[in-house]
């Protein structure tokens, strides 16, 4: 997706660990995952609405 290698991911993880600390990092990751799931759900819902709109226009 972003074409990141293992070295880049390790560096990003270490920077995040330094910035936020070990105790807050799991909560941040959990929140990021939840927001990503909500975004994908909203995106799918929008696609379904567009497809339903196109189908009703054809009839």
C-alpha cells in the first residue's frame, strides 16, 4: 500500500514509542483500528447507496 519495508516500519514504531510511551501506544492503535473500520463501513455504505440509486434509475 505505502511500499514500506521492514526497516521503515521499525523506525516508525520506535518514533511512536518514544513520542507516546509504551502505556499509551496500545490504546492509540486500538483507536486507530476502530476509526479505520468505521471509515471502511461508511465507504461501503456509500457505495451501496450509489449502486442502489443507479439501479433504481435504470428501472
